[in-house]
C-alpha cells in the first residue's frame, strides 16, 4: 500500500523533472544570433564653401544736419534802423550781397563831409605856404643886398670919421642902418627855416583829416548790412525805427551752399579709419586730425531713401566724450540741394540722417556669411564627415555677416561651412553635405 502510494507520487515528479532537465539541456545547446549595431546615418546638411575675399569696413552712424557756417550780423555803429528788406524774417532765403538792414547814414555822411572840408582847408594852407616860401626867398635876396649896402656905407663913414670928415652922429646912424638890415635879414632867414616845420605840421594835419574822413566813410559803410553769402535767415530781432548800439545782435544767417552732419564715431570705428588711411596714403596733415574719407548721407522719408555725397571733415574739437566714449565728428555735404523730384529739395537743419562710410583697411579682413554663424559665436565646418566647431573672433558685425582678421582666423579658404540649423549638434557628429539634386537636410 505504501509502495503504491510512493509510486503514484514519485513517478510523476520524476517525469516532470526529467522533462525540465531535457529542456534546459536543449536550450544550452542553441547558439544565439550575433547582435549587429547599425551606425546612425549621417545627418544631411546644407553647406557653402568658404571663399574669403578681402573685405572693406562699412561704418553706419546716425547724425543731425547742422549749418556749415553761421554768421551773426551785429551793429557796428549806433543809430536808428531806417530800412529793412521786404519779407526779411526768420526762414527766408537771401542772396549774397543783398541789402538786409540800413542804419540811419546821415550822421556819418556829415562826419565824412566835415573831414573832407578840413582836408581841403589844410590843402589851401599848404598852397599858401608854398607862396610864402617863394616870396621869402626874394625878400632874403633883397635883405642881403640891403645889408651889403649898409655895411659898405658904414665902412665909408668909419673912414670919414677917422679923417675927421664926418660927425659921430652920422657914424651912429650908419651903424643903426647896418644893424636894421642885419636884423631884417635874420628874421627872413628864420622864417625861411620855419617854413619846412610849418609844412610838416600841415601835412600831419592833412593826414589826420584824411584818416578822419576814411573812418567816417568806413562807419558810413557799416550802416548798410548785407548778406555775406546765399543763406537762410535763422533769427531776426529788429524792426524799422529800432535804435541799436554797437554790438547789438541783429540777424543770424545760415549758409545755404553747404551743410554739415554732426555724428559720433566709436573708438573701434576710428581705428579702422586710421588703419585704412595708412594703406591708401590719405593720412591727415596732423595726427590730431581725422582722415578725410568720402561718406554718403542718407535721409529716409516716406519709405524711401535719398542720398547726398559728403566727406568726413574733422573732429568737432571736443575730443572723446567721457559719457558716451565716442568722438564727435563732422561730415561736410558740399551741396545741400537735392535732385528735383519726389524727394526732399534740400537738407535742412535738424534733419536726422544716416552717414555711411566705407574704407579698405590695411589689415586683411574676411567676411563670414551671416547664414554660417551660430548663436554661440561658432562656425560649423565638415572635416572627414564629422561636425567640427570653430571659434571665431569677430572684429565687426554687419548685416551681411561678420568680419574676422585673416591673420588670426583658424578658418581656411575652401572649408565647408554648415548653414543648416541642427536641433542637437555636438563636436564630432557625423554629417554629410547635401550634394544630390533635390536632397534636403
């Protein structure tokens, strides 16, 4: 009974255990297939060939139009305003030499006439002196003869007096006659010597009168105030019948022929100007002056751009601004008038304009296209089918790309620059240029 029970329990267990052993043995005899890891397919990207050409530097700054010359007309003489040009008001155009204002000229005309009359009187005195000089010469000759005769008579009377042939009274009379003749001659000689002195004094008086007349005529000329050049009246402060004093400010005239644009350049922009000047030999006459280079002045209005040729002229003279760290400069536009058409007829004071300056620096620069630049300041290239990041040191950024120094760049002509945007890129990533027609990255 017990044996039967054991047989019923052990036999099924043995069968199951034998089956399991057989199963595991068979499993151990099977060789699993080798696992093959497929490499990821290279990412297809768009590229451009880096073909650097020497690039110029474009400087763009904003500025304000200011007059090239401003003349303040002030009164040089005192008087009442008796004449004023019609429509002479601020904003009106005037031509060079045109009479603008006149101060009452009558007092200065009278002064000129008085000085002229004084000069004429002195001229007549000189003529009279010349006549006196001629008459004095004749009188000297007569007085000389009289003295000779008086001396001769005195000598004869002395001889007679020695021989007791004449009286002492006669001798005294002869001596008095000789003395009178000598005195008369001496007076005439003295007068003759004084004539040059009197002439010189009259000539000095004549010169003084001429100077007074010239001064009066000069002041008379100052009563008329004319436009110094073609321009626009900026300020007008007087009217007819106003009384003005010397130094009073009357008008301010802005030159119409040319204007200037006041703008500010950074130290980096000045560096490229200096660098370009050394290359083309256009260095300024003095190191403290700015290189004179051509510029383009652009005024944008109504959605359109209108250009005027200009030239960078000078520093404004204030040096580097300590607040903005920029140098105030002036660009001269030789002709402020624009072409007749739908654009503005002229550049007007206060206009906000853009100044563009293009220079070719001595330092060789390469332009990296904008589409090849990464946000982190890198450039991606392809090297042996792998993505390689290149650091660049930009010297100037423009709308077309970034300028780099050729002598400090690790890029080489012929490098393939990646222009595609990659979501997850890393150095060494397998990539392939999209060369097949129609192939997209």
